[in-house]
C-alpha cells in the first residue's frame, strides 16, 4: 500500500507552488514594466504632425486677435519654502510685428546667432583673463544702440511681483545671466514694454546700495556717484542696461515673497528686450536670482514658443518623478553657465560614432556642453554636428530635401504631406547611462507657413549648447546644492 501524504506535506507543497507563482508574477511584471523603456531608447522613428505645426504658424498672423495670456497668482505651496510664478512664451505677451512667420523666424535666428557669438566672445575673454571687475564713471556707461526690429532677446517671460505696494511685471529669464534688472522711471532711454515702467520712488521697499556694499562689489562693472552704486550689463548683441543698483522685495504670486533682493533699476536700456520689463538672472554667480533668495534649486518648463499657453518657473521644488538626473560639469574658466556631461548622441536608435571627448571641457576652458534658456537653436561642435546631420538625413529618406534656410543647412519640403510623417528619432546620452529622447517637433521645425521644415541644430566653433527648442515641453530642474540637472519630458 502506497504511503499516505500527511497534511504537513500538502501544506509544504502548497506553499512551495505559491512561492513559485509569486516569483513568476514579480519577474513577469518587471519584464513588462522595463520593456517600454527599452523600446523607447531603441525607437527609430517618431510621428511629426506637419499639419498642426503649419496651422500654428498661420494662427500667429491671422486677423483674429490672439487671446491675452491668463495671469493667475501662483497657488500657495504645501512647502512654504517653494516659490512659483507663471512663465509665458513671448509671443503670448507681445504680438509679432513681422509680416509673416518666415520673417519672424529670420528675426529669431539673427538674434540667436548674435547670442551664441556673444557667448563665444565671453568665453575667449574669460580664458584670456582680460575680464576684471573695474570701477567706471556713469558717463562711461555707453554702448551702441541696436535696431529694435528683432523679435526680442529672450523668448520666455515670468510674471513677477516687485515692491510695496506690489506691481507685477513680465520679466525675461536667462540662465546665462547673473544680474536681475528692470526699467525704471525716469527714463533716459526705455524700450517699449507691456507693463507700466517701474517707479522706485513709489515703492516703500526699494533702497539704493552703497558703493561699499557686497552686492555692488560683486558686479563685474560698476560705478559710483555720492556713494550710490551704479551697474552696467551688456549682452554682446549690442543690447545693454545701466542705472542704479538697489534692493527690492520680490513677490511670487501667493506663494510668498523675499525682501532685500539686489536688482538693477535701469534708466538707460537699449536693444532687443521688447515687451519685457527687464530680466531675471538665473545663472551661477552670487548675484543671480536663485543665489539671492537662497534657493537650493529651481526649475522651468518651456511651452512651445509659438503657443499662448503657459507653465511655471519654480524655486525649491523637487523634480517630478521619473526625471532623468544628469550631473553638472564645472568649467573653472567660464563658471557663469550650467554645463552637463553629454557623452553621446543617437539617431534612429543607433549611437553615432562620436568620441565622448568631443563633448568634454578642455583644460583651457573651451569645449563642453551647456544648457541655456536664452539660446534658441542647439549648437554642436563640427564633429558632432556633421555626424548628427548626415545620419539624420540618411534615415530621412521619406522626406523631400530642399535648400537651406539662414543658419540651417538641412531642410525639407513637407508641403505635400497632408497630415503626419515619420522622422528619425534623436537622443542625447549622458554619463551614468541616462538617455533623453527628444520629441520629433524638438528636432524638425517649421520656418515658414508653406511647409518648409528644418533640422533644428547648427554647428558651433568651440562650445556646444542645448537650446530652448530642444527644451520645449520638458521641465528642466537645476539642483544647485547637489550639482544635478533633471530632465522631465512632458511635465509642464
């Protein structure tokens, strides 16, 4: 007679089978969860909605009055140290004066070339150590006047409150600047802005800084009259601002305020700042806005620059879940910009044969890859750009090539595309195995309203820059304490 199994034997067998089933479920769910990420990294093509892109360019110049930007106060944050303000594309605040979208694009690209040339110029000056803080007289604060025909220096404006009583202003944001400033009465020269010009005498919290103050001595160029500090900042494209340097209270909607923030009160402001009341410097230095409000981090999400929607500029907030975390790189010769550790680029799911050393900061301060909110088009040094361009064109066989446009040498005629088309994917690779997959509309952009699209990258002589076309509809977070940058696609 066969031996009978005891209850304990059945129980052991049952628990063993149950354990195997649970283990299989966990492994299976992990496999299913990780599969989309693997597919995303190796994705060869993405769909570009050609019709929607062209329609948006036409809407900007339609006779219908575009909706005014919705200005809402930032909600009180759960964490009292988090400050938030609304962030708008310039086009939603300042109606373009150009005849058509092609003219607007030419204007934008002309400014962009001037900005990149300015960055390269500053880099060369910094390397040669010819830039030093110096004391100048107010009458020396002069610079050539630049034509106001351009669209404007910066494409994104934050809505910030200043003074007591609080007055709100649209202010340009720039990760490549330290000094924050706004136009002030009385004006020796002021360009046209959307809001009334700030009157410092009408604010109970504005105070001028003395020439011996730490803030005044932190300026690269300053001046002094009767122990009153004067500032001067130029932007390389001929634009400049000069005036009194003081402190003011800054308000972030309903999320809080900070007092005694050093700002320039500009009485002579000339160049390409049309529409904005001034500028918020988000750079690395001690006078930058984050440094002065003692923020450990800040983030922004740039919506499509041709849209009328908005997002937020936030301080002390944490990156969204699922963010790609990238280490910052320090450039001791040029420490006012944010650099990242780019190690490679992929097209259509395959890595390009580019040596990582192409993207590294050299011992003399040249090279490297910076993230810049003020540069529009991503620039790459020639070995990287040529490999990216040629490989993209090789995989874009379904697109009809056409002549170049301004600084773009790779363009396509998509006028015969009724709706959508597949384009090769482009991905940035960073140290630590982190990958940033760009959207199709971050790579191929319309330059007119007739169906001409161009590859939104350009060559650069000495430095690579990730510009705001590639950053659009992506939240970029800057952890200043830990020296990390977070990239969160579709987190506006």
